[in-house]
C-alpha cells in the first residue's frame, strides 16, 4: 500500500445515503437474534416478548438522547466526545477505551463463530485457518477505503433483512394455517405450556440481561454517518426509524417464534431460534439456510466491529487520549494505524483462544459483560448535562429528547436497575465484577492522563503569557 498520510488527518465522506441507511438497520441485527435469542426464550418463556419490549424501549430512549447530541455535533468519537465535553475529559477517555475494548474483543468472537460454521462444512480445513482468513479479508476491505466497508455492510445488511422478512412471511403463513409443509397454526404456544409467564416476572428481568446486548450496535450509525455528506440529517432519519426496526425485526419475529414452537423444547437451545422454527415447519435445507445467514451476520458484526473500533481509536488519538499515530489517515481518508491496531488486538485475542482454550479468552470476554450498559449510562448522563447547559444559554436543539428531563432520568434509573440486577444474580456477578474492574483501571488511567495533560497545558499557557509580558516590557 502506497497511500501516504493525508495532510488534514480528517475522515472523508465516502459513505453513500443508501449505505448509511443499511448500516443503521444492520446495527441491530446480529447473530444474537438468529441464534442467541433461544437462551432468552428458554429463560422467560413467551413472556420474553416483555423482555424484548422493555429492552427496546430503553434502547429507543438511549438512541434518542444520543441522536440529540449527534445531530447537534456529528463526531466520529460520538458519545465519547460528548462525555468529554459534558462530564469531563476523563469520562471521554474512559468510555472511549471501554468501547474500543468491547469491539476489539467482539472481532475474534464473531470470527471464531464464523470459522466454526465453515469448519463444520469443510472439516479438512482447521477452524483457526478460517478464523485467520475471515479477519484478514475484512481487515483488507477496511484498509483501502471507507467505501469498501460501506459496500460490504450494505450487502450484508440486505441479506439479513431479506432473511428476517422471509422468516416473518413464513411464520405468518404458518400461524394462519397457510403453510403447506407442516400442520402448524394458531398461537396456542403463547399460553398452553404453564402459561404466558411460566417463571414469573423475575425471569422477564433476566431476559432483559440476555436481550440487551443483542441491540448493542445501533449507535454505530452516529459514528458512520460522520463519513457521509450531511451527517446530521442522516442521523436524525436513522434515529426516527429505530422504533419501527425494533418492532419489526425483534418483537414480530420473536412473537412468531414463541407462537409456533414450545419454549421448553430442548431442541430450541440445541438448534438455535430460527433453525428450530424452520425445522419444525419442515422448511427444506433449514440448517444450511440458517448457517449461511448466521455466517453473514457474524461477518457483518465483525466488519462493523473493526470499523467502529478503528474510528473510536482514531477519535481518541485526535483528542490526545491515544498515540498520535492513530489519528493519521491515508489519502483514502482511512485511519490505517487505528485499523491495524484494532486488528492486531483482535488477533492476539484469537491466539489466546486457540492457545489456551476456555481460559484466557473466556476471562477477556467476561470483562465486556456490562460495557453496553455503562455506555448507555454515560450517554444518558452526557445528554442530561449537555441539554441543561444549552437550555441555560437559551438554546434548543433541532432534534430533541422527548419530555426532557423526565425520560432522561427514567432511562438513567432503568440502566442503574439493570446493572444492579446483574450484580444481584449469581450467574452475572462475575461478569459484572470483571467489567467494573476493567472500568476502574481505565478510569484511573483516564484521570492520570487527562490530569497530566491539563497540567502541561497550564504550564505552557503560563510560560506563553510570561513570554508575552517580557516582550511587552522590552517594547
């Protein structure tokens, strides 16, 4: 690659309108919907619909708050930049590095999941070779131009959306008794197996913990839109459509699942959500179809993860919170060092997984358990402080949070409640403690780095003023 660093070290506007539109859709459709939702369904039963609805409301509110700040000031650092301004530089440092850490560890998770699918069909090729190939391929696409990322993500999103719409169509035909390949109809499974809420409301709350991370990634559009023309307009449009996407992709598809199958069937966990439903409906090649869609979903998530991690590292570099080299860009407006640095970290995690199976990698993943909730909390607090400061100056943003400040405070209370519930449940306590441990380490580093920089700036400012006074005295 012969690209030389661009002189202005700024990102371009290589993402088109349709790519931004599909990225905003793809951000909330991951393998967690196609496969992972089985755990939530098995935990809460049909009442998992309440879990998804409550989680969807929280995500909608958080995205609205983030949208208010992002439309007012589009920035590739997104909520990290807003936290630095609204709370303090240490907050921007902390949440920026935590977010980078989350996505960097998601890169090997998704690559390994995709490699396992491919290895099952091509057992002569080792899983680690598939993992390496997937990471290298998507790294190369991210290195040359943001357009490559946009093209890949556009088609990944198209396939995922078509898959979900196709599933919804098949499910509706089955419910209304028009599916020719199986004698399945009605919605009796919603209530005929120990009722709608078989394990009580506590299981619904546990379902929230299982579902909330499926929605994480919706915020990527506020980062990607910066590399397009008129980002504020695209962000507001994407935020306004979040509610419909949550309702269509999650609530409707999960409703069809719990209506058509028994939530307590052990095969649900063995096969995964969509595959089990399609198998029950005798859909030809159900496993192959779902495997292809899940492979696309994990590649999409990894593609977004590498893009998002590199842009956050770029933003941290621009603000002096990461090595300055991370803020340099090529003539194609790509932060090459940030991309390679994020990829390298993902590779190290992959090596840890294969070298020490079930040990180091499992520990690393446990440190990301509550990062999504911490990000949501920081977004809410930043919006609360930023909006309050604007109102004191008599400024009202064009794109605003509903019923401010009441819904903002409600969101903060909801997030703190979910975090508290994670600590309360024994099965999530370890992840919560590991996340808090990493957060405290990064927070201490943030306070030290930003505090040291502030002192240096103060010394420089004092020296400059003294020099100016001496020059004035001489004259």
